[in-house]
C-alpha cells in the first residue's frame, strides 16, 4: 500500500511538474495584440490603444496637434499625450502591419527653431534600418519624403517601427506636425 | 481540494471544542475584535457626516476591484476609470480565490457581491484564529498563545481581516499550510498552500518554509530519495504553485497573456524590479511620512523574521522576510498592510514578550488605540492605511 502511494505521489509530482513547465512556456509566449504588447509588456506606449488603432493602412495620417496613440512613452516632449517635439534617439512610432501590407513611403512635416548658423540633424530608421536623414537650419516648416525599402524585415509581432534620432544643438528639438505613411 | 481544506479546518474546530475554555476564548477574541472594528467604522462614518451604509464605508480601494471580479468576472481588456485618469488598468492583478469563494456564497444565496466578500473574509478570519491558537498552543505556553491571538485580532491593521480584501483568506491558508506541515499532514498542508497561491502571488514564499520543515523532518538525503515517507512532503512542495499556475492558465486563456497579473502593473506606474533595500531606503528618506511608515513596516517585518529565524523558527521567519523584500523590489505601496497582517510577526511579538504580562497589556491597549485611528483613516479614505 505504501509502495503504491509512493508511486502515485511520484506520478502526481511529474504531472504537476509538466503542468508548471507548460505554464512557463505559455508565460514566455503571450498571444496578444501589438497594442497590448506595447502598453503592458514592453511599457512603450503612454496609454492603452484599443486593438485596431495602431493598424497600418496605406495613407494613414498622424496629426501631432492631437494625441497620437502610436507614439512611444519616451522621446517626445512635452511628456504628455500631445507631445510633438522629438528628443534624442528614443522617439518612436509604432504601426501594426497585421495585414502584411508593407509601408512603402513616409511623408512628414516638421520644423525647428534654431539660432542662425546652427544645424540639427534628423535621422530616420524603419525597423532599425536607416532610410534617410535631413538637416534643419531654420524655423520654416519643411515637408520631407523618405522611401522605405521593400526588403525590410518585420518582427514576429507584425510591428513596424519608425525611429527618429535627433543630433546637434542641445536644448532644442524638431517639432512634427503631420506624418503620412503609404 | 476545497472540501479537504474545509474538513481539516472543521477537525480543528472539533478539537478545540473539546477544550471549552479555549473555544470560548477564540470566539470571544473574534467577536469582540470584529464588533470593535465594525462599530468604530460606523462611528467614524456617522460622526464625519458620511452617508454610506457600513458595508460601503468599509469598502475602499482594492475592495472595488475585487467587487468587479465577484460581480462580472475578469476584464477582457483594460477599462477607463476616473480613479486612474492617466493609465488604463484591468482587474487581472487581483488573484481569483477570494472572489471565487465570495461568488460561491453570492450565487446560491442571492447575496450581494460585497456582503458575500465580507462573509468570506470574516469566516476565514475566525477559522484562521482557531488554527493560530492551536498552532501557538503546541509551540508556546497557553498565555503566549492567547496573547498572539489577541495581538493579531486587535492589531493596527486588523480591520483588513473584516474588509473585502484577501488578508483573511491569506492568513487562513498560510497558518493552515504551516500548521499542517508541522503536524506532518503534508498533503493537507500542500492543498492549503495551493489555495494560498491562488489567493495572492506572494503565497509562493511558503515553498521555502515547507522546504525547511521537510528537511528538518526527513533530512535532505531522504527528501531527495523520497525515502521514509518524504514523498508526501515532496508532493506538498509540488502542490504549492498549483494555485498560481492555475491562474496563469486562466489568464492565458482569457487575455492571451499568462503573466497579465504582472504586466498589468504597468497601469499602476511603470516600476521595474529593483533592489528592495534601495527602494526601502528611498521610501524612508525621500517620501513623505507615509513612505517612512511603509519602510518602517518593512524593517519591522524583516526584523521579526530574523528574530524568528534565530530562535529556531526559520520556516516562519522566512515569510515576513520574503514578504517584505519581494514587494519592496517593485514599490513600497501597501507594505504596511502586507507585512503587519502576517501571523509570524505576531508570533515573534509573543515570543519577545514572554513572561512580560504588563508589557503585553500595554501593547494590546496601544494596538486598540492605533487600530481605532487607522479604521477612521481607512473609512475616511486616507492613503497611508492601504
């Protein structure tokens, strides 16, 4: 009887162990929307975006004069939902390309206020790949266009990231008004 | 599982019944302390011009989160709530066993979610006091056992044992787990521990307490080789995380993220895991009085744990030590509630005051006064009480 009980205990321990191992595997592989991943897991979004809001459709327009759901938590000033100014190298925008339509082109309207003779450089990366850079040296609005190469890789979460890196004069930044992704 | 826990708990009630004066003592401690809590809460609400009924006056902060689970289950997506204007929380952070037990009372009886939560909380506290008395009686003198029961029943945060919070079931399952482990009733201890981890994630700390007791009872070699009946202790150890993993599986099914209970913390502030001692130091030096209070509670918990460990109660001592350090690795919020409702803290107090009856009386009087003040502050919605 004792032997039987011992064997039963070992079987129960093995079943429980397998159950926990499967639990660990599930914990490492969440099956969630990009919005959930960005807000809860990676903590990169300022607010929760309902599924669908981050979706990329050709021609999707972001107006930075109103809160932009796609904006990363850091890298934007002022640090609230209406932040329009790019800061340092962490300013990111996220799009969900669940429908597998790869963005081809990005248009943006921006400006900066600088003292005469100073320049500010803006580099743009799409999914960590460099797609172009531009120098700002005056306060007038500029409309810019960058081509996104078709060969870009997309991560397993169908995420498309646009990253802006600003280098140059300290204490100033580039202000965005509009961005269109085709 | 639930029926075995209920049967074993009722066995203890039967056992204590055989000694009428013990039962009368625990019943008195329970009813007098609970009347004190409810009457004090009522008086504060009444004299501060509040218009809430007593159950609602005692329902603050997390109580409302538990009610969302009891009444409508877990959220499928974050919600918009005026209490969190700058973030988007969901109720996944709150473990299921307490709301499930409340639902088990509410559904067949037609009782409101809030009232059923109070029933679960108060009944759990009653049974926890019985187990605590039995546990203390086996290890200490009758006087000390009685003091430990009175100290926890009238402790400054004892109103949480009557609120719609997890403190009471957590207390019941923790004392049950350790009591039965010490009695070598390992399977029952394991089931209490599984219920504990389904009540609050920190319940997993009891794993290490089980390990210490199992090594003491069987020796490390026998435990590893499953000799001399140690297979039951190993099975109990394996049962500890069952409640936690059960919830993980549920969250994976419901939300798609097994760790949603952790990830949802982002909505309460984006703290990352840090050094608990640094977080404690910052709370002590950089925060207002409430921060110092939280840090002080944490220090008290650690000291109680170290004291128990040094007096040969390592299994009990680990609980306040880990129960302080783990939450402090995230943030100091609610530390005083987490630590100062843990029964080993009161066991340490009982041991520290052995044969000092005057001191014990003084402590109990101080506890009653502080508790009355905290109840008023809790009813009034003062943040330092949570």
